[in-house]
């Protein structure tokens, strides 16, 4: 059965349905200046929605960038929520702190850790987090998933940006390292018991999965 294709006008309407303000625009401008590709407004709106729906108090972000996704997450989190954000580039995190300051975010609500994600994540507390968002090295996505499953509480959610990777993931002929890694992740999430997944065609694709409650967790 042929699926109906959404036209460009409808896609743009959906992507911009939740408008960005001056604070987010400034964070995006910082991203462009240093060559960071930030999550799109549609994906950001989904992150805010997820954080709000979960009433998230503790969130992990892999890939701080200049704070675009962090702003969206913090806007959805509880007022006392803490964002733990990890990035290998300390300069990016410095710029992100400017974005958070523009938003009026209290410093104690953001724990910025400079370092490689796979060095930092193992030091975080098991089962403590409501949401894990990954927008780091695509080749490490499968490893991020393993860490996320450990870090999330039952009922928590993991989300991966760039899950369609410039339309390459759906094309079997595309075999570069990053595309293969994301394609493997998409298949792995779908096949993992205890996850409720969905793949959202917002921005460059957002793969989302909920960690189900288990009898042992009750």
C-alpha cells in the first residue's frame, strides 16, 4: 500500500507549529557560528512535550551544543528539575551557559560536564533519570542506548536525534559508517524487549522509546 506523502507546506507548518522565541534564536545563532547543527524546532517541541508529559525532574543530554535542545528540555521539565548535559567541547558548553542565562535558568538547574559521553555516562546514577536525549557521535548511538537503559527509571524515555540521517537510513544503498550505526540502532530499539518505540519524522528524525514498567520495578 502506497503511503501518502506529506507536502512541503504541511511539513513546514508542522515543524514551525510551536514557534521559537528570541532566546532560542540567539542560541541557534551561536550554534551556526561554531558549526553546530542544533535540533530543529519540531524536534525541540517534541523534547519539551516529552519532558512535560513525564514531569521530568532529572534529564541527561548527550551533546550540549550551544543549548538549543537544553532550552527546550528545561522548558518542559519541572521547575526544580536538573539537566545533566555532556559535551566533549567545553567551548560549546560555555556558549550554552550563555543561552541558559538568557533564559533566566538558575545555575543549579544545569550540570554541565565536559568530556566524552562514554567516559561520563558510566559515572551517573542507575535508574535515576526520567529522560535521556542523545545527539552526540552517531557511531556511538548503540552504546548510548545501553547506558540510557541503565540510567532510566522504569517508565522513562530515551530519544535520539538524526534518526533518519538526511534520508540515508531508509536507503539500503547508503553504507557509510554513521548511517549504518543509526540504522542498526533503529533496528535494535525495535527489537529490544521492554521498550515501546516510535520513529517520528520531525526534523531529521527523532527515535523515541519508553522503558516499560516491569513487575520487579513495582
